[in-house]
């Protein structure tokens, strides 16, 4: 099965994970399924945001496999990895969730990462769409999962600092060995501090020259913020105010999916 990959990136607090969860729900409700959701942020909150119960992570399996690699066993290591990875894949209605966990520690994980790359390359072929919630830097994903991204969604707060951060993340993405077909700049929580300052508008306009898919403003949604703060999971109709803008984002992603399916 051919698939598309959508990656969300942005600094902590920008609402990246909430937007990724909302986009996931809307993709599923529009008929784009099955979706593989990958939580690649070390904070690992995508599962909580969409109401999925997460047990072990890829990081946990990496440690287990690192120990197993030092032992003599009748079971081949690649079969062990297949078995263990099947256990950490959380199956939900319309999507599966894979949580990466913390980055590598001081040990050498070259052999284990090779097994992971092989498995994930095989796994992602079974999905119509792969949605990845990245850490701001994205280096972890460039080493393990991401190599060809159809849509890179960069999420910024409606501040000049937010726009500056996004510019830096975009520059970092350019330095990685990742092919990106289109970028979407999302100014999240628009209106939270009143009308966008001229400096932010100017920075967004300048940045839009590098974002062929344009700039999308998602209005601040107090009810959505309150529900997230209370730990309520994102569902299909979450975000009365933010929903229409997220719907546009999902339509853009679904359009890419349809063209590659």
C-alpha cells in the first residue's frame, strides 16, 4: 500500500501535539484509514492526548534488545524484535499508535537501530497515512523513521519568538537527510493575545515564501484549552473554534494522501 507521511514539529507549548491529535481524528473521520500515529516526541504525550493507553515504548525495546544482543539465544534477534514491536503497537479504531520514547542513551545502539529501521520500513507500508508528532529538532526521526515527508507542519505560537523558533526548525529540517514535498506554517492560538502584531504578520509573510502550502491560522479556543488542561482526550468534534482551521489542514493532508494512494 502506498502511503503519505505527515510530520508535525514545533517547540513545546505551541500546541503541536493537540493539533496533531485533532488532525488525526479528522483524517480518520474523512475516511483516510488505517493511520499509523507515531509519537516521536520524548515527552510522549500523543497517547494521552488521543486517549490511548501506552505501555512500553521503542526506547524500552531498544534497551531490552541491547541486552539480548549480548546473550546467546536460539531465537534470532530480528524475530525477537518483530515479536516485541508487535506488543508495543497500540491498536485503536482507525489507527495504530507507536510511541518512540526517550532518545538513545550513552550506549551504542547502532545494531538495534538497524533492526528498528527494517521493521518500521516494513510496518509503514500497511498504512494509508503516517502521522508523526516530532520533537522540535527532528533528528531522532531522521535517524529512524522519516526520510520522505509529504507534508511538514510547523506549528508556531502567535509571537515573534514563535516565528523565530519556526524559522530555526525549518532551517534544521533543511540540514537533515529528509525529503520534504510541501510545508505548512500553522500559527496556533491566533487571537489569544489580541490581533497579531505587525512584527508577527511580517515574519509570517516572510516565512510564507518558503512555505508553498501557505500559512494557516488556528484561532485560540478557550474551551479546547480547558479540556486539554483537564486531561480530556481529543475526539472527532473537539475544538469548536479551532476545528474549521484544523479541518482545512486535514483536507490538505487528505488530498496528498488521495493523490498517492
